[in-house]
């Protein structure tokens, strides 16, 4: 069965950096798309970034220039490098996956079949 496990969250001061990882297992599809989502208290879950098996990727516009997404196909792992963090970035971050290529609606949580348990990111001022 497909399993996704996030790691790398923690507490940092504003301006600091964190690197999140999502390890996948039991995924047999040759073509896939994986994404990062986040949800803060009282807010709806929003798409942060996504990348597919062919390297296509996209970001939430407000995060471009601060966050970087990457993947390691051999390890079946996805990463999210977060730099210059702000208190507004505080949220639970989730990893998600589905078969198929990247699409324009990558930011919709309903497009994904599998989810991890999340990792907490807290940024203090």
C-alpha cells in the first residue's frame, strides 16, 4: 500500500530556513505527481508547490523566490527547501501524491489520492 511520511519540520526564527522531506513507499506508477500543502489554524488547506516524475513544477505565487521544490526518483523522495521564513508560513505541512502528470489544477487537495500525516512548521518573530 502507498505510504507517505513527512519530516523536517520544527520551530525557527523569522528569516531562518527548513528543509522538508516526503518519503514514499509502495508506489508502483511510473508517472506521478507529488505536492506540498499547508494548513494554519482557522484557515483552509492550500497548495504550496507540486512536482511530477518528468520535472514539471509550480508554486504558490507568493512563495516564489523563497521556496524550492525538488525530487530524488531513486529514493522516491520529494523535498521542499524553505528560506527566509516568515511568521505567516506557520502551518501544518502535508505531502500528497497521485498517479499521472502535473496539471493546472495541482493546487486542489481533491486531486490527490494519498496523504501523509503532516509535519509542523512554526516561525516566530
